[in-house]
């Protein structure tokens, strides 16, 4: 997961993890703007975070962010 976080930081992005209504949420920000987010609904938090973060970063790359 460290390599994914470094990848985001090297692109000038911030990654925020939070819990809302009992669900883990990942947000990727560029400055103050949320450019991608997702909610996790899995009991295996670590693998879900890694998979979701990787998918969000790939989607942002495709969009040119």
C-alpha cells in the first residue's frame, strides 16, 4: 500500500481515510477538491483499501489527473 500512497503523493494528490456511517471511505484530493472517492464494504479492510486505492489511481490516470 505504501507504493500506492507514494504514487498519489508524487502526483500532488492527498489521500484521506475516514469512517462515515460505519463505512470506511477513501478520498483522493487535488488541493481542496475531491477528485475521487469510494466507500468500502468489506471485512478485510487492508486488501479492500489496496484494491480500491489502486483502482481510483488508475481511473485518475486515465482521466489525466
